[in-house]
C-alpha cells in the first residue's frame, strides 16, 4: 500500500488521532469564493498521523477523508487505499475545502476537550472535588466520551498549539473570528497549567524553590517521542531552574534535544539519578517506566518524600501509603491546617448538607 501511495503524488497518507500539521493554506480555511480550482481534480486524503505512531496509523487508519471534485479523483484514492478499505476502514468522500477543515477542526476539538477538563481541575482545587472522578463520570456519558478527558499538564508539541492558533487567526482574516474566539481561551487555559505546576512544585518544596533540589521525570511533550517542541514538561523544568532550583532531569528519549535548548539543566542517566537527594520530584511526562517506579525504592534516594504527579500517572494511594506527600493538579491534597490532614495522607474535605435548591440542581444535573 505504501508503494502505491508514493506513486500517487496527489494523495496524502491517512491516519488517526493528533493531526500532524494544519491542512492546506492558512489553517485549513479558504474563502467560500475560492471554490473549485480549474483543471484540478482535488485529489487528497486526510493526514491524521499521531507522532510516534505514523506507520501504524498509515497502515491501520480509523478513517480516510477524501477531498475530491471528480469521480476520477475518488477512484484514484480508492485504488491507493485498497488494502485498508478491504479491511473495512471507513472512506468518507467530501469536497477538498471540507476535507481541509476536517483536519484542523479535529485538532481544535481535541484541544478543547483537554483544556475543558483542565479548567475543571482548577475548579476542583478550590472546591475540594477530585478531577479524576469528575472526568470518569463525564466520560461515561455517551454524548461526551472519555477520549481526551485526561487532566494534567496540558498539550504541547508541533501540532495542537499551532493548529488552534492558525485556525483562529485565519478565521479572523475571513471575517469569522468571533465564531472561533473561544480558541484563544483554550490556548490560555493550556498555558496556565504550566504556571500551576510551578506553583505546585513550590508548595511541595515547603514554599520556596530557590536552592532546592528538584528531580524532573520527563521533558518530551508526550511519551514515545523525543519531540520537545512547545513541551509543557521542558518549560516547567526551565522555569523552576530560573527560580533558583537545582534541576536534575531524566527522559528516556528527549535529553539530547533538551540539552541543546536548555544546557543549564542537569541531565541524569536514570530515574534514580534524577531523584537522588531531591527535595521534590516532578513527573511531567507519563512514560510507562515512570508510572511503574517503586515508591519505596525512590524513598531511599530522595531527601524528602514529596512528588507532584502532573500527568496523573501514579497510584496516589500507594505513594501516600509509602509516606510520600503526593500532589496532582485537580486532586484533593493536604493543605496546612486542614482538619484531619496528616503527613502522607489526603486532607479531609468537610462535607456540607445540600439545601433544597442545591438538591434540586443536583437532581436536574443527573437527569440531563
């Protein structure tokens, strides 16, 4: 199939998940007057390749979006993608303008879901609610779905941040800026997560970072990649270093690239190396080996048992049972002076009886 795809120069490769680049000109939007280009069939297929999974997504896509203006162009694409079509992959035929918009709209929607649950994490922190329980409950609603409702440090890389900014800018150029103005807030929520993680690190380090030893696990923008473009993890590590902390970093794949951009960070060869004598640990990229780390083994390496799980990759109860001060964005912590809070244990959040109006709202919410 790849050989046939290479021979068909007009056809792009399909895939799924995060979109690798904005489609077409100006964030996938053209004026309605652009219409069909004379003498062109408009052959093209949606490029939906997740970084780190591009080959698998090419060979086993979850859908193919064909943007065509002629039957001949559609036939060409069906020939190129004969193998996945024979395996039952959906083949959606539309015009090229719509196909281009599908790409950036998909990324914008994914970014919106991620930022929504991260905004709710902010609300959870001031109410004492648990964002993981909230995300689980929301995801079980079939109208919403759980994909993308993963709270944490937010998105980065070379796709989502660029695509939502390009889409909003191009819509404004075409006179539809108000329709997508909410994307600016999506972007702002996402960037705010990085500031919140720095604050959480400071709190875990007893209120100051200057002179503290901070162990950072992960600087790639996502696991399975060495990509550090617009990486929330690397930005957090650099900010903490700028605040006077001594930052030791380990990442299974991205340290060479990170070192070129931030040579001031101390790069170590293992999880234990990054954790050695740390006053606080930060899990910033959810690599599987970080999630599998033994809290008792690490407890013998660090100076203080304090960890901030920016990606909700760890078993909070298991780490707290081993005496760790475990913190994560949007989850109940143990603020000083909270009744019932103890070292290594979550705070007890006082419950309040529902008044008649509150009960009415709760019943209505359950019925929606």
